[in-house]
C-alpha cells in the first residue's frame, strides 16, 4: 500500500481514498482536516473489514488500535 490516490467501494458506494485525498474526520461534529490515508483509517483495509468500519477519523477520534470510537466499543464488548 502507500498510494496517494485510489478508489474503493465502501458500503456499496465508490469513494476516493489515499493519502492524497483531502477529507474531514467522519466523527459527527468534528471538522478536523485529515486525508484518506491508512493512518486515518478505521480498520486495516480500505472499505472496511472485520477490524473496522472503513471510516476515516482524526487522531483524536481514532484509538491506538486504529479503530473509531464506535468500533472500539464493539470490540470491547465482544472481548
Ligand atoms: Zn469504525
Ligand atoms: Zn475527529
């Protein structure tokens, strides 16, 4: 990986991703500017996997394990 720009399918919708794509944190009411690189991805695979939802979040809304708050909560409850 490490591409600046690529397209992925997320929830049946085609979106642009990659660290060259500007975005804002997907947490409600958060306006932090990020990009759609893997460093801001919830989960480990663009588009989502069993580890995360595929959303993109700022450092404050992504846990140390690269999960957004909602996914981290689900993982905690499953543990
Ligand atoms: Zn998530
Ligand atoms: Zn945020």
